[in-house]
């Protein structure tokens, strides 16, 4: 199927690549279907693009690449909602706030995007009682 994207124009995607957020994402509850598109050749950065809304696209990254000590627990509700069987089935992304210059870019570690790769179910989890904030610098000063 074809979708219109913010960064890549019209893009051909496979239905199997669509990730579904059953309850949308915070601030965009009506947006339930996204696709992840490589943004850089090394795949460190990707675009989480809404399938239905061209203008809704987030730059994301694997937080563990930048924050080696990043960890959190999944609550039972999330495990059940995403039908998680094995920890290895999970992919985690952080949404970035891209700055100019890029070295000022921050990652939202308080609200990771959790994806069960087995069934493409996803959720943006809002963590509480953790030392993480919505703006952690990707690069040290």
C-alpha cells in the first residue's frame, strides 16, 4: 500500500510493517497505525510515521545506544495488552526532540515506545516513579 510521509513523500509499505497502538499515543489517541522508516543509513534514527496523517511523524532511536544504563519494568497491564511472551520480542524506541544544532537533541526516556515484534502491537508507556525525564540530551556536553 502507498502512504504519504512527511520526510519521504509517497512511500510504498507492506501491511505487515504497520505497528498498531490500540489506544493511540498520548496526545494523538485517534492515531493508531504507524510504520517505522529508516532515517539514516546506519538505522540509528528512524521515523515513526503515521499511516493516516502525513504531517504526524516522529524521529525515534533505540535509547540503549545512547543510554547504556537505561532500564525500566513493564507493568502487567502493558504485558497483557501487547501479549508479550518473551523479552526478546520487544523493541524499544525513544521519541526525540530534534534541535538545531543536532548535538542539542534530546530523548524522551520517560515515555518509551514499546513494540511486540511478534504481533506488531505497540504502546507508548508513561513511566512513573523513575529518574527519567522527557528531555535527556543524546550527546554529552
